[in-house]
């Protein structure tokens, strides 16, 4: 529809617009659209006067349509919603007390907060990365309580269908799950999202939050069962994509959850990591065998004549072993698994093996070579 200036709207004839203060000679004047200037001039006027009315609420919607990230407008809109809802509740309470049937018949089927939730949900889809709209939805939902849970989950699912890694939508869902006791349902939702995209780090993060955020409120036995279940879950997902860092980080997080069976958890984590270190472990074994063979070699200058035993070409033999190992295991190796195994071995006191793995990572992961060199040297230093 064509924009109608507020000066030409009869219902606004009693309001004098308030222009935005501008310096006499601005360095760079912002080229606002005429309708933007008009709407915000009237908004400043009602903000200054403190007016609480439906027309003021409608004006905030007009301003937010033009700029959905205007914090001041969102803040004023929430204040208007609260004030108008309170006045409406007082009105109906008063009419009930007086027994005025005609007034009660006019009572709307939806509260102002219900209407406001629908508005916020629609704005969230139009402005999915906007902090203000999600905060507004949370404010409304807190008033509506658990009755709004299903609507919240539907609204956030629609936002995640547009962008499966929208952190605002995920954070809002986390708040809903915690506030209304929906952690189990949210865990099922994360499973579905991970099945859709196993590399969705946001879904992995959400799963950890809803699974382990309230460990103090469960028994140790229940926590152990939860840890065992999540170890099995993440192990299956690692099989799908061994180089998926999201799953390995999740495994690290689960490994840090304290139970009365930490040794068994550590062993299980090490087992999962070893299952995906095929190439690296084979290379280490090959190099170890190479060193043993070289110790048995008799140097050429140690022979008194040409009839002495020839030197064995141990390097060639070792290279063949390494090539064979890499060819057979190339699809079963992950640098994330190697780094996790190194950390586990270091924590358990096997510094020699840990340092050897960090050494392999120096070459395997050259982008982080300096970090892995530091870890290798630090491991050797701490363990003497």
C-alpha cells in the first residue's frame, strides 16, 4: 500500500512531530527516505510525551517495518504492550465485578500477549539474525508461560528451516527447553537436525546443553547412563564422518562429565579415538620398526674387506611398510582422533606415546604445526 504521511492522517492531527536533532553542517548527512523520517519524527514525539495507546503501538510496528533492528523502538514497544495489557486486564476485571454482560461479550478471544507473540514470530522470520526480535519474543513468552512452548518450538523450527545454524533461534529454543522442562523433547529435535546434517555444530552444541546442563540435579547412576548413551550416539555419528570436528568436540565434552566411573569413560573414549587413527598408528609402528632395524645394521667401514656382510637398505623396507599402511588405512584416519588420543595418553601418563602423536600432527596438520610442536615439547618437558 502507498505510504500516507502521518500529517495527513486525521487520528494523528493532535501530535506535533519531533525532528531528529542534526548539526547545522553535518560532515556526512544520512540520506533517510522521506517516509522513514516522517514515521520516526512522530515516534520521537510519542516517546517524549510518554503516550500509551494502540496508535502508538501501531506506530512502533511501522518504524520496525522500516528498520527491524531499532533497539529504542523495540524497547518502547514492549513497554506499550505491558501497559496496554495491564489496562485491558483491569478493564475486564472491573466489568466482571460490575456484572456488565455486554462488556464481557466483547472480550477478545486472544490476549494482547498472544497477538504480540504472533507479531514477534513473524518478525523473526523477516529478521532472523536480529537480536532485538528474539529478545522481544522471549519477553512475551515469559509472560505467556508454558502455554507458549509449542508456539515457540514451531516458530524456531521455521527459522531453522531457513538457516539450520541460526544461533539466535537455537539459543531461544534452549531457553524454552530449560524454562518449560522440555529437555528430552529438545534432545530428540537435535538428533533429527544432526541426522539431517552431521556437521551442524549448532545442533551438537544444543544437544550438549540440554543433556548435561543440569548434572547436579540427577543421580550419579542416571548421569552415568546418560554419558554411556551419548558416547554410543557420538560414536555412530563419527563413523559417518570421521573428519567432522563437531562430533569430536562433542566427544571431548562428554569425556569431561564427571561420574563415578571415569576410568571406564576414558577407556571408551580412547577406544573410539584409536579406531580412527589407523594411518598414524601404522606409520608410528613402521618408524619404530625402522629404528630397530637400523640398530642392527653393520656400517660399511667396519668391514676389513669386500667379503663383509652388505648393509641392508632398511630405509627402503620401511618406506614400503609406510606406503602399504597408508594405502590400506587412508580412509580410517582423522587428525581430530589423533589429537584426542594424544591428549588422553598424556593425561594417563603415557608421555612417550603422546609426544610421538603430537609429532605426527606437526606434519599431518601443518596449519597448526606451531601448536602441535608446542604440545610435543611441553609433553616431553613435563614428563622429563
